[in-house]
C-alpha cells in the first residue's frame, strides 16, 4: 500500500525562524511515518541551527544530546554533528554502528582521516553544515526509505467526519469488531475525539488510563507498556480518550507527542483504526497525514455533502493527501428516503470511491451500549454486508481461514433490518 511521501504544506503555521546560516529556509516536508531520531551535537549554537532546520519536518521526532551515552531502542536514526573533536565523533559513530543505527555525519572541515573512519563505521551520508538545508532533505528521505524496509509499522485507517454526528464513531466501532473477528492480527482502535470520545462506552470498557496519560509518559512507553495500558478484548484493543481532555490537558496535547504515540501503537499492532469524529484539527492532522486509508463519512443531505467536500479539499490541497487514499462512506443510506444518489455525492465531493452503510437505528443504538445482553439476533443482513464490503475492499489485514459469520452480529437483538 502506498504511503504518503508528498511534501505537505503545514496547516499549523510555524513561528518565524531565527535567522541563521543553515536554517534560512525551514524544511517543509513530511516523512511517510514517524521516525524517532537523535541529534548529537556538543556545540549549543550549531545544535540550535540544525534543530531549527529539522523541527519543521513532519513526523521527525528529535531527541538532543551533546554526546552519545546510550541510544534508546526507539531511536531509528542519528544525526552526528562534528564540532571539532575527532575523538568524540569517532566514539559516537562507533556507538551508533554498534547498535546498528544508521547515522548521518554533519559538519564542515572534515579531514580525510575522519571521512575514512566514517566509512568504516558505515555512516550513511555526509552533509556539509554550510549546505545543510539544501542537502538534508533528500538524504533524510532516502534514509527513511531504507529504515522502513526494516520496521513493521501497522497501516492506519482513519474515519473522519465532514460534519459532526455523521456516524464516524459507530462506523469505527463496527469496523474494528468485524476486522478483529476476521483476522488473527492485533487491531488497535484509537479514539481521537478529545471532546466526547465514545468508543470506550461502545467497547464496554471503563478505562482508567487515557491517551493524555500515555502522552505524559510518552518517552518511557515501550511496546509492552503500550499493550498493557490499552483496553483489550481478544485481539481488539482500544486507546481511550478522557472527555474534554482538549481543555483539561491542553499542555499535554501536542502534535509531536501524538505522532510519537501513534507511532508506538503502530509498531505494536498490525492495524490501527482511528475515529477522528472532530474532523480536521491540530490533534487529528498527524494521524490523517500518515493514514493509508481515509474514510470520509457523509450523509445524504446537502449540508453534509458540502462539509465533506470542504474537508476533502482541505486534505487534498493543504495536506497533499492523494485522492486515491480517500474514500467516501455514505452513512444512514436509504434509497427510499432520499433522492440524492451515491453517484451524485461522489461527483459533488470529487472522490471516485464510495461505500454505503444502510440506515439501521436498532443496530446503531445497541452499539452505544454493548453492556446489555442482546442475544436473539436475526442477521442485520444489509448493514452487515455493507461493513464487510469496506473491510474486504480497503482493509489491509490477513483474513483468517475460518472467518465466516461473525459473533459480533449475534450481540444485536434485531428482529429485522429496518431501512
Ligand atoms: N447507519 C446508521 N443507522 C442508524 N443510526 C446511525 C447510523 N450511524 C450512526 N447512527 C446514529 O447516529 C448518531 C451519531 O453517530 P456517531 O456518534 O457514531 O456519530 P459521530 O460522527 O461520531 O458524531 P460526533 O460528531 O458527535 O462524534 C448515533 O446516535 C448513532 O447511533
Ligand atoms: Mg464520534
């Protein structure tokens, strides 16, 4: 599946750069997935210059040290800035080589003996400090490409609202359960609605640990810790959100840490499904940016279609999301009660791929309260086929051999499908 490697223009304006010899022009591009990196530089002013240039690269998380003492396991690349101490830079190159972490050497006046040492330590590239802003971009993208071959990062499917109340959370919950029943893969749901996330209720969980707690501990969380803090039910897990944490934890919620968290979830699971009910905002941008599939939920009415169109145009134009990654989900679909058909919606929004989820009041209401015992279900056939279509056409999971009728549907005491 293709990943986003486009240059993207940031919606969030960066503060004006401090003028410096190398950071005249902050780099505006996006890595295809989150990469934790270590910048090693003994000289504070050079450190600031390099950091100033790299900080606007989306999905690049930067830790800074004056020299290498220990490289944490989540670090995927090292920037080594030569500040005149050959012995120290050799020790740093040796340490990154010993841990098999690719390194870029940055500096001016590098002697031929130091260059030879760099080759022996298999440093990936050399970037002159004077030409840093021109040369670092291609080197970084190439290195990221090489790293991606060795890291298993789960694909991300985002479900996003053009307009509130369109059905994103209901759809996320259903798709998560169906996926989990069709595969042995471990699936993670991410509740990105910081105002009133509802996935925990639908999941039947009473969480005590939330996304904002994870963000506070983000540097320490390893794969094992990530799995232990999520609410789990078999191979389906949920990273829950605390209601109104966008107000109560405003200082904790920053897009870099959110990227890091998503990254850590992606390396612990095989698929991440994100409910972005709030639409596009500072908290959802890092996730939309790395999503392999973006499902835009729309309903058959003029306002909803207009809002979906605006959302899609923001994603295409401002974020550089390729239209092939965007699919419409026409929710609460009814051929009887609306005269607007799917072709008209596709044309109006400017997206060629569309799926429908039929209107089914009983199922949707039951979904919000899975604590109830709901047993004697007749198969809600139409809506079941709708969800399965989306999973089979778009979801990058390996279907298990025995996947047939799923017990997920047996939880609904629906006597008939209502359209
Ligand atoms: N296909 C459907 N048929 C019937 N009712 C539905 C359907 N999809 C969603 N609903 C109902 O619509 C309401 C809104 O759904 P949901 O909460 O999933 O939307 P949302 O887009 O996440 O909203 P919000 O913007 O508030 O987060 C819920 O009461 C849900 O049960
Ligand atoms: Mg919602």
